[in-house]
C-alpha cells in the first residue's frame, strides 16, 4: 500500500470512530469529575432491555439470502468455536479466569466497528456478508457466551434471557413468514438504539477509573483477542472454500478488537471489569494502528 492510501484508510477509520470516541468521552468526563455513575442501572438497562430490542430489530429487518446466511453462518460458527477453544487454553495457561474473560477473547467487535469497515472496504456486498456474520456472532455471544460467563460468576446475578428470547422470536417469525407490525419494529429500533451509547458511556467511565493492574492484564487480553482473531480467520478460510470477497470480509471481521458489550457483561458478572475495559482500549488502539495492513491482507487474499 502506498503512503497516500494508508493515510486515506486512517482518515476513513477515524471518521467511523469519531462518534464512538465522543460518546465514550462523555462517560470519561463524568468519571474524571468524580460524579455519581449508576453503573448497575446502566448495565441492567443495556443487557436486559436495549440489547434484546437491538437483536430483535436486526434479525427482523435484515435481508439475507438463505444460501449466503448458511455459508457465512457455518464459517462464523466454526471460527467462534476455534476461538473459544484457543482462548480458553491460553487464558488457563496464563492463570487468567477462562470462563469470565474467555468471551472477551472470543467475540470480536463486529457491530459498531466491523459493519462500517466492511462496507468501506468491500462495498454493499461486503456489508451484507458482515451483517450475516454479525447476526450469528450476536446470537452466540448474547446466549451461549453469557451463559458460560455467568456460570463462573463471582457475583450472584440472574442470567439475562432477553436476548435469547428475542432471537428465538425473531427467527420463528422469519421462518413462519410473519411480518412484524411497523410500530413494533420502530419501537424496537428506538429502544435498541440505546444499547451502543449506553455501553460506550460505561466504557468511557471504566477507562478513566481503571487500575494500572487492569490496564496491564487488559493489554494481555486485548493482544490475545487480536492474535486469536487473525489465526482463526486464516484457519476458517483454509478449511472452508469461500469466495474471495466473502473470505476477505470473514478474515477482517474475525480480526476485530474486543467487543464493547463484553466490558458490560464482565462488569455485571465479575470483578474483572477493569481488565475488560483495558482490553477494549488496548485492542482497539492496536487495531487502528494495524488497520491498513489488515485491510491490505484481506483484500489481497493473503491470510
């Protein structure tokens, strides 16, 4: 890649991340001023109300070709299974809690970061593939991933079943060919739109109150997410014969940093919130530095 192209990629990525930085900055400013922050209320609202609404609306409105969904879905499930195994083994070898932090090392940020980057690099076709990846990743993350995390929880918290019910309801309605009424879709869209801002507020607040130990362990976890993502992306493309464009989108999605929602879940179910926040910060910063190289590798089919 030429120097001008690298700068162009950085400029595009910076534009995509500006709203993310601004929203997280509000939470950071709140923390720096030492004001009261209702962390439990916001975490509960995000996980039990907003996220289920977001998932339901996404599944109900996304137009996915059945064959494409099957192809991308199977590749996504294989990759997530490989990532879960690798993250569990590595975290145990590092004496870090695999049940609590395994989700952060397994699931990439395929929503507010993965989708726009896929469209930027691969156009509308790439966006459709990324949406399919995001859908499958979200279902597994908010159901099986949360169940595993909560089963090893250090805090007594009820398992958020809202996302699972939202997924099942949306899938049943799609299979049955039932059209969801427009007022219901608009309501879920509005409530679901709160999910990402709430998570970003919590992230910003956590980043300015995180301990040095949290940053240190978070750096390890963030680096693990990126390394596992790169390795898993290469393994999936090798094991499953995918079209070049689909393979490029898949590898780029697997290489995304730690998902912000993991920070909220870890804070809710354990005392490792600092580590999760540090992992989001470090992995996102590292991804931004490596982004032009990763895009070049994905588009050139070099994974």
